[in-house]
């Protein structure tokens, strides 16, 4: 069952396992992703960890990922 958006934002992510993007090694922009289960993810700015993370359902994340792979944002 896919998590609802409100459920994702209700989760406490203080103990989440964050993975830094391999594309975030240089420059001022660094992105980290944490898996939330069932395909949902959270994304945060690793330079500003006190800012709120963005959270995406599995469906939203898949649509974004497919768009990147298809060159929709370039």
C-alpha cells in the first residue's frame, strides 16, 4: 500500500539513513536522499540539514526519475 503524502510528512527522519548523490561532490548544491519504504523517498539539502526535507510517494518519485532519464528537465 502506497503511503499518503500526509503520512510521509508525519514521519520523524532524525534516524533516517541519508545517501549523498554522486553528482553532489562539487559546488554549492548537495542533495541527499533517504528511502522511506514502499518506494517513497525524502530529499534534503545536505548543506542546510535544518531545512525541511521534501517527501515523495513512490508514484511521484518514479515519475520524476523517469522524467530525468527521458531528458524532460534538460
